[in-house]
C-alpha cells in the first residue's frame, strides 16, 4: 500500500522523558488521519517529526516517499502545517503575511497576491486584508494561520488542533474546508481536542497514550471497543417514565439507566430492537419526543482507553 505519509517505530526522548516510544502512523492519499490522546501523549511531537521540525531518536518517517531526515527540504515543499497557536507576523497585514509566504515558496509577486486574495476570501478575511494582524481577534488570527498553511497548495497538511479558539460557526467552516481539501486529493493529519471534530472528519483514528499508539481504526471500529449500541427514549409525558422503563427492560433484557433528566437508556446488541420498541410504545399509548439508537461516542471510547475525558490541549515537554 502506498501512503501519503508514514511513520514507523518513532522514538523521541527529551532528557529522561520519552515522548514517543515506538509510534506508527500512516494515511493513504486523500484521507484524514485523526490523532487523539491526553495531555503529553506525544501527538505534537509526532507532528513535529513528520514536519521536519524535530529529528527522531529512532524509527523512520516519510512524506510522499521522501525521508523526513534525509530529504527535509523537499518534504517541506510538500507539506503545510498549522500549529496549536497562530504564528502570523502581527506587524504585517493579512495580505502581506500570505504574500510573504508565497514569495518564500517561489511564487512570483502576481501569483502570490492572487493566492493571498483567494485564501483571504475563503477564510472570510477579505474585509481585514489590509489591517495589521495585531488588530485581528484571536479567531481571525487562527483563520489567517490556517490560510498561511495552504498558500503552497500542499499535498499533505498537518493540522495541530486547528479550530482551537474558533466559535462553532467558524469551526464548521474549517470542517468544510478540510472536506473540500480531501475531495481534491489532499491528505490531512489532524490532532484535535474536540472529539466530535475527529468523528466528523477522520477516516481513521490513532489514539496515543504515554508515547504509544494504543488503538487504531475507523471511528465506528473504535466505538465498538466500548460495546454495542444504546437505545434511548424520552417520553413526551415524564409521568410515563416507569412505563418506558418496563418496555426497555423487557426488550433489551438489561439494566435501564437515566443518562439525563427525563431520558431512559439501555444497551442493546443490534438495531433489530428499534421496530419492536416503537411497536411496544405505541401499544402502551406512550408518545415520545426523542427516540434514538446510537453507538458510543468517541468521548466514551477515549475515556475507556485512557481513563481521561477528551479535553486535550497537549502541553508536551519540548526540547
């Protein structure tokens, strides 16, 4: 199989601290690999090695078939990188920031300005194009930083917590941009503190803890680690909760819990229970405002694997 990027057995130590202890990561062209893990798990260290910003102590990594140590300069022309914090020049305008990067990537002045104009429009920054970045809000700086990573039309993009600090509407915009990039054949490595972001975007997910990959698979495959599906019902009349509890216990043969006020849930092993549940509720004259059958969330998977909730900010040890 041919990979857009591939890391095998990556090891990285900072003094007595082992940040990576033999990490394997890989993604095929035109897919999104999500990398999740608690604080200090090693995610950002792995990204920095793949981006040629750190040299591994052991193991290998390639991007587009190029070794990140032996062919670092060529790798840099293939990738885009957005780190956890915006790194734009605050004394330059939005346009000047992007034109500068374009020129560094050997675009002529006309093409660099055209590319900057296109990206500023794409990130809803046209009105702020001629303002110095120091006058941008935190969300605007983040969007400018994302735009900067795309100036060179990279084949592989590393997005290290790209939507941190963005409001939900702007986050949705970035999600759509990532989908568009993937549709065009770009490969994305995504680390994120928002588990719903990984669920929405990632084709496959690697979970890192203590410098090792402890689980890998599609979002659906990882959710099966926790167990089967959950059937949830919210009756329109809270007074019918006891009736719903009896129906769910009879159908599932398992314990019935209340995950939220006015809601009852029970684990089930297949989606064959849905129709019998609807029929039983109707026969009992119980109307519902909500009825769902779903797999566990990635947050539940993350907690099962690591013992921590998904509030990852990844402040790793740095050299």
